[in-house]
C-alpha cells in the first residue's frame, strides 16, 4: 500500500535530503503497517512526535502503536511548538 508521510517544522530534518523542501514523501508499506512502524526507520525522537494526524484526524499517543494505516492515507507529524 502507499501513503503520504509528512513531517513539519524541525522534524523535516529527519526526511531524506531530496524531499525536505516539500516536507513530504510517498511511502510503500506492507498491509497492516502502523504509525509506529512508519516512525521507527526515521529515528524520530518520541519526545518530538507531538501532534500526529491521519487524514487530518488526531491520533492519541496510546493508539500510535496499534493504529493500522490504509492505502492512500496521509500521515502528518508535528513537533511540540513553543511560542510567545
């Protein structure tokens, strides 16, 4: 199956150099792959995986290891953001 994987803000540094400017990349995954399965090979520090959305819907931390992705899904991840 194919999904679109998007990383935002400082997390774009974890994407391959050739896709960092667009902050997204297509991924080919086995059926039943979870959000955690996608995150693992990119070595994202879990403390930086703050806001996770699948097709625009929030996925709470306790579901990220079991939530299976589907063909065509868009997985987007933001780090914690501070402002003032």
